[in-house]
């Protein structure tokens, strides 16, 4: 039976799991909203969208402790390996085939980074397709991401200032056309304070067939 659990760990950090495998995305687990500590997670794989500290987070520390490889853009992977972590370096395109039911594609993102390009990630897990946009502004080729990968779930930043805001993220939902949209990257700091219900209202106007799931840190949702 296909299906995954998606748990929000605050900011842009998520834990995605099925009965066999657990993937952490952008594990900054010392963020002010995080319900878990870095030493308490045991992922099989880690996906990092770019090298900013609020996304790379404790990925290297977790990788060293658990042996979980970090999937990320090639230049960042080299930096992680020099830092003692385990990494699989790839680039926009893909996929990295991790097992029969788990693939990771990297997508473009409009942002900044020091090591390599900032990215989003599309994870194929147990028959479910999850698009984590990373840090990004709105861009028209999100429609192409929707057409190519047909994501069931889109995890989208709504905080503004560094990324899309709620209204722009609603347009992203219209372009991507997922079944579900989950807001992230908001309310961690004052500068990215947003009301996620404004995002939900905007999505209802632009893409009413998409269900917006507003999670509290530590909450999870099963997607099948």
C-alpha cells in the first residue's frame, strides 16, 4: 500500500517516512520551533536544498552519528565530505536512485548560496511525490515542475523577505497543481512572520482543488 507520513519540524525541516525509510529535509533542528533535538533523529537519508545555516542545520552532525548520506548539489556535497560528513553529490536534474521506492530529483530555486546552486527537491517515496521548494522566489517554471513530476504534495515557503510570501506561494500552487500544499519557512523570526491562513485563503481562490494542510511543529499528516 502506497503512502507516507510528513512531519513538520519547524522552519523548512521535515521528516518524511514510510514503513521502511525515513528522510530528513533541511534539518535545522535547533530552530526555535523545533519539537525534536538533533541527537534524537535517526534518518536513513538527509536531503539539503542549499548551504544556508537554517537549511544545512545539523545535517553534518546527524550524518556523522547515523551514517545517513546527505543528498545535495555537488559543490555542497564536496564541502560536507571535507567536513567529515557523508554525501551524495548530484545536480539539478537527476534522479539519485536510493532504493527501489525512493528517488530524489533536484530542481532549480531562485535564491542564493555559497557552495553550488540553491535547489528544490522532489522526492519519490512509496508511490508519493513530494516537492520541497527550498528557499525560493516565485518563478514561472514551477509550472514545468508540476508537469514533469506531478507532485502530490508541495512544501512551499510563505514567509516573504527571503522567499515567496503567502500570496506569491498561492500562485506557485496554481502553477504546480499539487493535491496538497503545506506552508513552511514562516514565523521562525520576526522578519518572516506570516499568517498561514492567508495562504490558505489565497489558494482557495486560485486553486480550490488543492487542500492546504497547516501543520504545527511536530504535527504530521499521512498522505496516500
